[in-house]
């Protein structure tokens, strides 16, 4: 259970830094503005109920829900291992009586806590929407399942980038390229008609469009689980290689 001690250490250090509160504040302002636009649209144009609500739009039916993630995820994950390099604490961590798997799992759990922290305040949008119309709480639950799935996927690849890079800014750029590449690959469903099903399977946009309508597809969950496992496995191998070289 040594990875839990590492996770606890990482969570404490993150929330004691000004960076955490800066990221959280800007994220809330950004996503609050996105929700406000959707709420205004429905207030001016439509009545809503069931899955047809501002929440269904907010959780993934437009690109506005994904662009902020491509910016904020690199900022959240860049410090996980690359920050240890820059601060000079990586040597003590790698020589401590813990395995590379412990280190990676601990930091991954901490990253996932960061991700969930960003989304907890959005429960307020659920309450606001319920005050002015009927909402399907099953659909809300499926939307948050999608958010959790994408979070595990994104945090794992951000951690891999931070393990590869020696500096935080480089880690952020690599993470952006990873996630941006995955996102653009998913857009192939609108370009390559013959392979639409394949690209749709890769598209987090399509996934969240379904989750936001109350559809929990086990294929999407399997995709997130496999991509997360792959990234964590590669991160452990990179860290093992660095230990051997050192």
C-alpha cells in the first residue's frame, strides 16, 4: 500500500501550492461561462426535459466542453514527475524503498483526485437546472461516469508525458500533443465514412454525446480502461529504465 502514501503526499503538495487554486479558479470560470451560454440558449429558445437540457450540452455535445480540457489537463499533470526532476527530489524518490509501480500508481491516484476536484463544483449546475426544469438523474449519473472514464484516460497519458519529460513545460506540451492527437483522430468519423465506426470508437466527443443522453456503452469504458492501463504500463517502464540508467 506504499502507493497510497505517495498519493497522499502528492495530493497535499498540490493543494498547498498556489498553482492548484489558480487552475481551479480559472477552470470554474471557464466552465461556468460555458454552462451559462447553454442555459441562456435554452431559456431563450427551448423548453427542456429528460435528456434535452443545458446539462446534456454542457457534458459533451459541443466542442466547447473539450477545448478547456485539452488546456487544463496538461497544466494539472505536468508536475507529477517532471516537477520532481526540476525540484531535485526525483533521486530521493527513486532510491526510496518503493517500486516504480508504487510511484506511478500513487501519482495517478493523486491526478485522478485533482480531476474529480475540478468536476465536483459542477454539481451546482445540476441543482440550478433542476430548479427550472425536469432532469433525468440517470442521465446525469451516466454523464459523470463518462467524465470519470475520460479523466482516467487523460490523467494516465498526462502522467506518461510527465514521466518522459525532464521539464514541466515539455511535459505539458507532450500531454497536449497526446490528447490533441487522440481528439483529432476521433474527428475522423466525420471525414472517413468507410471507417466511421472505428473513428467513432476513438472519439471522446462521440462517447460523451452518448453518455450525456444516458447511454453507458461498455465499449467506451473498455476503451478508457485499456488506454489507461497502456499509459500506466509505459510510464512504469520509462521510470524503470531511468532507474537502471541512474
